[in-house]
C-alpha cells in the first residue's frame, strides 16, 4: 500500500489551489463541495472557478511562499514544473499535505476517483500510477450503487442512537441494520418513498418479533483453487457478513481479506504431518463460536466436500444443533487443470475422471490401485507430492503403461503456478529436479498430452 487511504474533514478549513486552468477548476470544486474555505492563486483564473458557489477567494498573480500560511491542504495544478516543485518543497517543509496533479513523486497525498453518494463516499485510487484505470473502476461502481443510497445512510444516522438504545449488543445492532439495508426499508428509499421507508424502520424498532436470532450459524465455504477471482458471489457475501473466519493454509490471503475488517480471523491451516489445529479441535471450535451467537465462515481451499473434511465438520454441527450451510467452490482438480490447458476428460483420450488423495499415512500410500490404473481415464491425486514415487510405481505394477503422461502442478491458478511434465517412469525424478514443494496436484493420463496444444495461458 503506497498511500494510506483516509477521508479528511475539510469543513471550514483553509485550502489552497495553485493554478487557474480547467484542471484546477475541477480540484477547486472538490474542495468547495467538501465545505473548505478555498483560495485560488494563479496569474490567470478562468471563469469556471470564479463562478463556483460559494465562491473561492481568487488571487490573480504568481505563487509566493506566504500563500501557504494557515493552509490545511494544497493542490497544485500548473503547467510550470518549477512552480510545481517549489510549492511541493515548501509544503513538505511545513508538513502541509500537498498534491501535485499528475506527479506522484511531488505528492504527499493523492486525489482519488470519487463516487459521491453523500454521506456515502467511495474513493478509488491507483497511487497515481493509472488515473484512467481508477476512473474506469469508479464508473463500474457508479453503476452498482443506487442514486438514493445517501438518503438511506442519512436515515440510518437519524436512528442510530435509537437502535443503540433498543438493542444491547453489537451483534444485534449489526443484524438489525443488515435487515434495514437489505430489506423493504431500503427498497422504499431507493424508490423515493422516503416516508414509507422511515415508517417501516420505526415499526421494526417497535416490534418485539424482529428476525434477530441470538443463535449463531456456520457456513462451510469453498474458496476455490487459489485465484481470488474464482470465488463465488455467495462466498463473498457470507465473508462480508461473518463475525469470525476460520481459514485453511491453502486459502489465498486476498480471499481472507474479503472478510469484514473487524471480523476475527483464525488460522487453522494444516500441512502434511503438521497441524496448527487438529480436526477435532476445529470441529469443537466451530460449535463453540456458533453457540456464542457468532456467524462463522469456515473457509476452505477448493471445495469443502472434496478432500476438505466438510462432512466431518457438518456431522459435528448437526449433532450440536447448529445451523449451517455449504457453499461449493471450484475444486483444485478443475481449476488447476484448466489453467494449465489440460482437460480432465476428452473424447479421444479419457471418458472418465477419478479423484484420490495421496496423503501419506505411516509413510505409505494405500489406494485402490486397480480402480486408478484404468485405461481411457484421468486420475487426479490430491496431496500426493511426498508419495509420488510410490504412486507411480504402484500404477505401473497394476498394468498402467510406464509411458503414461503425468503433470504435477504447484500452486495452480495463482501467479506462482508451476508445472512439470513427465511420465510414470521418470516423474519422481523430474519433480525432485524441479524442487517442487507442496501444495501440488498430480494429473495422470493421456489428456496431459493436450497441454502442448491447449495451453491457453502460455505458461
């Protein structure tokens, strides 16, 4: 994070704009809308600035150091590099925040692209690296946010204390407001029926039958194979509502960051032979958190029901009477194979696919080798890196040709994705030479040959 995002209260504060052209006019208007007392200094000041209401103080002359006295914030928008550098230097010496338009090196703050639904304001910044991209993102956000959103926020401000008096705990208050913002009250406000919406909010406050349960709930959520853009909309929504997120080692940090800022995040990552939290303790933790009234997201890499031990966790929740739901995720087999250009099935090579776990138990891999060593089939082995030599030997013992292609994918779908290709005869040595580390996914079958033709990412 190159610039720390913050919102400044500039009401009745003295702010300076150096420059009098069209760019300076836009920046001056922003200051005026924020309630600042604006002074504009430039040899020539265009009429758009003079005609703003309330009108800024306009001084038609060149900048002098005395102009900085008493200023809270400064924006420089001139076509003179000498003036820009001088104002920036003097402002820094006086510890006054300064922005020089289109010159991040001279800035101590940047002006983001703004979506204004006052009092809701969304700011999109690119640290000065790509203002055009920031504006494009702003346009997308503009299309998503209702025009009347600000009126809904003002209604919430009006009743904030009443809601605080009505509900004793933060959890109850938060859930009340979620019902307001996602229900009929918000619908009325967005349609311009402000009085109807306010009456419904009042009725919710008076009612003794609000849909605010003291009981918690658990959502088992699949986060996909790694790429944060592969997570589902439902998963994001639940993350943003969660009080607690319990996440695994294979969950991308970017996905964990999608949770509410104030949500408690508990790492329960498991690696081979090294468990931060044993499964039994995770099961118990989920129950205890829900019994405390928390909304819990149990965030898992891939899909909760494909080697994610989701079934075990659900059994514990059911036995304790805890409400739960399950949100599927793109399993690693599908995501990693797709990003590597390897279709798991193909009319000419494979008419079926089988998933197995190659996790070592007592330094051995015990699988149904007959079922795995079938012709015209793709075998996908999860967590099999440490046992890959044994896996290859066993499949050859069960009459799968030693020339059968094998792909081993490390951190598939992520920027760190790495893939090595071999066959059952040499794959253990190829993996050792490449120094691959967990997590890895193994794909075995003739479909691996198609990577050369179908590698759409070119990696």
